[in-house]
């Protein structure tokens, strides 16, 4: 495949992803047709089927892109730090900013109603960043992976609450609340890998 074909493929996939996200603002996935998505994207069904087998696969591709962006955004938030306190709201703020900036897809992923397993994918993405790039500053009787899963899935409930409240609070306010909770559970973390 040539560079121009690669760029054309990426451009078409982006148009289809944008079309689906736009239509999901108006209708549930199970009420959408491939024809509606292709019309919104300005292409035809043959083009759609050359990239995806159905709308679920297209949505899964959107979620994969979203989670990659989330991980990059999360890593970037501490890449120049040596350590941070768990009660520091600035440590949690980037995740809330990302969710706020991507409200529609964040809601779909975190609620897990449209794409089964997306909640776990979301948590696994955050877990992987923490597992690869951070370690507890102080010794703990708790195994770090267990603590990490507990914190990640506990945070999922916090994010879900925020989404159910229609993102009423500002990202900074939510980050401060989560930081206060995390500060009660562990002291801080050290960055072990720079990106």
C-alpha cells in the first residue's frame, strides 16, 4: 500500500468514525443503520465494508483510538515529574479534562451500555499506565497490582457518577474530590519511566 493509499484509508476511517459519533448523539447504536453512517460520512456501503464488518466493529475502533489517546494524555500529565502526592489534584486533573473534552465517547465507554466490556478496557488502560510508569513511594502490605486495580475501578465509579450528573462539576473540582479520597489510601508515587 502506498502512502497516498494509507492516507486515503485513514481519512475514510476518520470520516466514518466521526459520522458514527455524530449520529450517536441523536440515536442509539441499535437504531442506526450502516446506510445512515455512510451518508453522514459521504461515502457508500461498499467503502464501509472494505474497512469494517458492522457498526459494532466501527465503534470498537473508535474506543481503541479513544483509549490510546487517554493513555497518552495520562502519561503526558506526569512525564516531567519525579514524584507526586496522591492528594495532589493536579495528578488527577488530566483524566478529568480528557473525559470532559470527550464527553460523548467517554459516556459510551464508561457506562459500557453500547460496547460490552468497554468499562474494563477503560480501567485496563489506566491500570497499564500506572503499572508501567509508577510505583508507590512508601512500602505497603498490599500488593501493588491489587491496590492499583482497587484504585482504578474505584475511580471508575467516581467517573460514572460524574457522567450521570451530566458533567455538572468542573474537572478541577472532581480532581480535587478524587485526590482527597486517594490521599486517604496512599501517600504518593514515584515516576519510574519517562515518555
